[in-house]
C-alpha cells in the first residue's frame, strides 16, 4: 500500500513538471511570435515614414 502511494506521488510530480515545461515552451512560442509581429510592424512603420518623405 505504502509503496504504491509513493509511486503515485512520484508520477504526479513528473506529470506536473512535464506540464510546467510544456507551459513554458508555449509561453516562449508566444513571446517569439509577439517579437516577430512587433518587428514587422516596426519595419512597416519605418518604410511608410521613408515613402511619405
């Protein structure tokens, strides 16, 4: 009984760690996408400024 409980606790800890890593990776992807979008907007803004002058 006690052995099974310990095993279950270890498994839940592992799955929690895995979930955190997946969450972190998703956040990194969102950050990456956000940086690219801001970069594209910045380039468009700079080009527009140059064209209108």
